[in-house]
C-alpha cells in the first residue's frame, strides 16, 4: 500500500512545444498529485 504522505505523481518543469510555433504551449509547469486525488489537465 502506498504511503499517504508521498505524492502519487510528480511533474517538474513540463514543456510542450508545437512545431513551427514561436512560443511554447506549456513552459515550466510543475505539480504533484496526492494518492486518491483526482486531477485533470486540459
């Protein structure tokens, strides 16, 4: 069983680039999702 004080998902400095675009769509996104937490990213 996972420990409740540790995050289930950790994302650090996420970057999303689309070809031929001058800027990043996402740049430097960081977050944590705890066990049992529902998370959605649109």
